[in-house]
């Protein structure tokens, strides 16, 4: 019997004694409430391709996604044991020397297990208007549906910018300074 | 008042009520059951050594590092022993892929758990082999087990994952791409 209300237990005639408490009892982690957890990545620790180049931005390590050509950043990892199957939010922070225009990004996901195909699982696009003051941080975000993930999956994410896309009107380079993978987990 | 002896509390005539429960009480992590936890290191983030040991993309999304068939290749990483580690062996799970559809890949791990006064020489060597998937676009997972004694000795860890294609147990005869190294251990939290 689990005691969830001491007053009710007493009124029901139960006497609580030390013998009722198992000293070696431990808490089953499935009984711990879920919460939002994070995995963070330095973009410069990933693979970069196209026009992308490592840079520093203030005290931040950054990867520049240029305005002259398509640029890509890739990160590969594994879902943490704490992960439970739910939507996953990918957020990245960036800044630019321009104060107007939109940056359009494509985020690609590969969430797979041993013996599964290496092909892309999903992709999402997002267009973000740059901060009206130059050189301020901006945030872009996409959500990958829970149906794309299974427990213990290995995951790869790729962020790309194609400045030739008509929706990308930034007209300037931008520096990505951080990635965060936000997931629902236990622990 | 904290209820540290429930029998004594009751014998003294007290009745335990909801109000006796400290609303600021916290669960100690030591009371959590242990479970398998993991720390994952992207291969691209490792220090790379050896000719042709370079970061690449396989498929359209996954980035990794090539360990060539022509010469030895190494991936180096260093990190603190996870605070959540409790006990037991540690299993390295390594995600990899190759254009080959037959043959075995052998990877070797050299680990050192160090502290003040330690050297940085390898403390233990372990290895694992895995047969290439029959489909070139499919992923494979290789496991290496590190004994608890070789992991738990000290607090700071150096780890080298290497491939020696001249090893007789490595007969895949092709370059391989290592994507990430997941270190799985029994931990609490």
C-alpha cells in the first residue's frame, strides 16, 4: 500500500511504524515526474559544409552561415537515456550585422537505430525576422514530431541556410552561436 | 519536525497528519534507483589523428569521421567521470557505417582514468568487432566493454578510439565512418 494521505490512513485504522518503511527502498525512476531537459552543442564542434566557416563572435564560438552560398552545420549524437517519446524542439541562436530582413533555415533530422537506413527522417523550415537592432541575438526554432523518434535512437541534425531562397531576405552573413535540443525526460 | 522515527512518534501519542510533512523536504539522489545512463560524444568533436581521418557527411544528415582502410586512425576525447556514475562496467556503443557490405570492423579503446599525479598513458585496452551491415545505407553499432575497475579509478578520463586496418580481425577492406560514441553506464539521477 502506498500512503498518499497520512490523515486518511490514520482514520482508516492504519498504524504507521518503522517496520512499514523499507530502509533499502529506492525510487523507481518511472515514478519521477517528467520535465524539460536539454542537450546543448557548440556549433563549432559539428561538421560544417558549403560556405560555413568557424568564427568567434564576442565571447561565443560560432559558425558563419554566409550570404554568398548555401551553408550547413551537422551534429550527431544519441538520445539520452532520460528521453521519453515526445516532441523534440531544436533551437539555435544567431546574430547578424544587419537590422532588417528574414533568415530562412531548413532543419533536417535523422533519428535511427542500429541496422536502420541512414536516410533523413524529417525536415522543417523556419523563417525568422532579424532583431531590429544590429548584432543582437536572434532565436530560431523548429519542432520535430514525437512520431519521428524511438527510445535509444541515434540522432543527426543538420541546419542549413540557402540565401538564394526568396524567403531569405537578410542580405548578410549570420553567425550561429549555439544549438539546443529540448526534450521531455525523467531525471 | 522531521519524522525520523515513526514508531517513537506514535508511541509518544502524536498523530501523524499531513501537516507533519515538511513541504520543503527534498529527495536525496542516493534514494533513486540506478539505471543505465549515457554520455554521447560526436565523433566530429573528437581530436582526429591519422591520414584521411577527416569529418564527412554520410547520407544527407549524419556527420561523422572517416577511419580509413589505408592506415591507422584515431579519435581522442577527454572528459570528467560522470557524476551520475554509480558502479559497474561501462559499454561504449559506437555508431558507424561503410560502403562495404561484408567483413568485420575492429575498433580498440584505450582508456585512462587520471587524477593529480597520474600519467596520461593508457590504463586499459579493450576492443570490439562488428560485421558490416548487408546494405550500404544501413547503420551499424559496435560495442566495447570497459571493466569497472578501469573506469572508476579516478575522476578525469582520457579515451582513444582507434582502428588498425592491418589487424587480422579487421577484414572489412573499406573506409568506415564513425558518427558518435555513446558511453553507457549504471548511474543514479
